[in-house]
């Protein structure tokens, strides 16, 4: 026979909670005062994991776009813009982001080349 007990707390709308209480307790997991710290930590972690930065990190780790891919997407965006399928503001934002990606990658390439030259220079006797 199923447990007919119900949580002794009220929902936000003032109605009795219909959840089954935790074993040996009066409250369900959502209302148990002893679990408030756990619920708070879960809300904080959930907010972090749902942030734009977290979503961007997750997406970038799976896409691995190189500059050729960025170039191709910007060309498609241009065609969509000219066909009236893409808003000018979205196209402008895409172009700005593409330019930023290219600039950052170019700076990284320059740093790598400089480090290689410095290592080569340091390996030789002057």
C-alpha cells in the first residue's frame, strides 16, 4: 500500500504541499529546513552552469572552429543579409565577433612565432 503521508508545508500559493515527506521527517526535500543549505548551493551551481559563459565554454569545446569556418559562416551571413533573411544588426554583430576571433588568433600566432624565435636564439651561442 502506498504511503499516504503528505508534506506538512505549504506551497507558494498557500495550498498544502502534495509531495511525500522524506523518510522519518515531516517535510519533503523541497521544504525540509535541514536541506536549505543544499538547496541554496544547488541554485547557485545551477545559475553558474546556465550562464552565458558556461554555455559558450561548452559549445566551443565541441565545435573547435578554425578561421576557415569563421570565414565560411560570415560569407553565409553576408548572403543571408543580402537575401533579406538576416537582420543587419545580427550580421554586424557576427562580423564584429569574427574580427575579434581573427585578431585574437593572430596575436596567439605571433606569440607562438616569437617564442619559437626566442627559443632558437637562446639555443645558439652568441
